[in-house]
C-alpha cells in the first residue's frame, strides 16, 4: 500500500468522521444548551457531595510499551493511556478507589516501572486493587505488585519474574552467504555491542549480563517493596509473600493464579466482580462517608467525540498493531532488556 494512498484514505476517513460527528452533535445541540446550566451545577455539586464519588476502573491490555497503537487514534487500553488514567484518578477527589485490570505478558522495563511507580503513589491516597485477566506476567506482574491487593483467576498466567535481552548474530548469512560486510568506526570498544555482523565478545557478554542482572534486581526490589514490606490497615484478606518464596520462584517460571496464591504472589482468587467488591470494602474503610453502592466507572473508555472517532477508526482502518504483535517483543526491541514472557 503506497504512502500516498494511505494519506488519501486517512483524509477521507477524517472527513467522514467529521460529517458523522457534526450530524450527531447537531441532533443533540439543543438539548445540550437546555441542560448546560443544570450540568454545570451538577458538576460543582458532585465535587462536594457523596453523589459524585466513584471507583475508577482502568484497563491495561497488550504489551507494555510507549508506542502501543491499535488505530491512528491510539489504543485506550494501552500502557500510555493507562498511565495517564492513573494520574487523572490520583488527582480526582471523587475517585475513592481504583481497580487496575491487567491483561499483558509484560513489556519494556522503563514503562513497567512508570506504571508501577504510579500505582505506588496512588496507593498512598486511595485503595488500589489489581485484577488479573488471562495473563499478567513479567512486567504485568511487576506493575501488579504495587497494588494493595491482587486478584487472579485460578487459571490466570502470571509470574515470569525476570529479565530477557536478545541480540542477533547474522554473520553466517550476511558475511558468508550474501557477502555483506560492515565497517564500524567507534569511539569505544563497547559502542557496537550487539552488532549482527559478528558474535559477542566475552567482555560484551559479561557487560550485558551485568545489565540484565541489574534490571532483575530492580524487579526483585519492586516486589519486595510492594508485597513483602507492604503495610496497610485494610481488613480485607491478604497473603504475605516471604523472601524465601520470592527467591525460589523468581526464576522466570510462569505459574497459574492458583499457584500464585499458594506461593504468596497474589492475595485472593477471583475475577473482576470480586475485585470490585474488595476495593469497595477498602474504600469504605478509608472513606466511611461514601455510599455502599458506590459506582464503578470505566476510566479507560473514551467519551463524546473521541469515542465516535475511535469507533469509526477501529472499524475502517487496519490495525498496524495486529501485524506487529505477530512478532515476539524481543524481536521488535532488540538490544533492550525486557520484562516479558513470550
């Protein structure tokens, strides 16, 4: 597909979206004018009343990276948008608790750490519960360890605590078969570490091994802070992870939610409904004045014109991510340490 054709297609889609949006907005314009004053008064009232309180549901789906896109408008369940939603929930005084729903095999180290740190900050102000879906492994578990409580289904895949880094040695193909050679001019002996035209030297292997071990120790420190040294006054049942179990099972192995409960890596077995019940109990302890039936609001879902554009783009524009995800993440991010299970 030529770039020019793609540009024309995107332009046409934008024009179509605008037309549909205008038609929709015009149909609602009069009603919006009539209700504007009432809505404004309601917004102000909610800020100072019980009626505006809510539990925020934030969803993270797919690989944890900075550039996960499923349409030209972005993915509202991506790591980037989840991070923004967490920051928003922390500032929103009406949010009395957060459910962070994870369905991810992991991803890059830095983005996993940003989300983890965001949960740690959020946890200081309001209860945070993680609900694991099909998979919450490696970087997904790294993030989950920052929550006050972790729920997993019995068959959820989690664990895979470790770091992986991959380089490619294509010398046999490039040099010997195709006759392609590389001339490298570098300022230091390690500057071209991972060059596919040659194998790694023993010094380079040791250098990368130390890098991976350093990232791995950061992983262990995060779990220790979030699970072993966890302190809170919530009465909701929890399971304490022991240093012995962390050392024994943090070897890259994958395990089920049921095994994770036995090892101390999650607190309770259950799905999203159980997580909702749990976070509501915790929120009631921290904020006694809130209603028992405080609503759960999807913080990841777009609203208004953003939702309209997103739905149209999802249906009409092929997802680049659908093609990219066929490749292992380690192939898409060579020379980079990853918290990933694949």
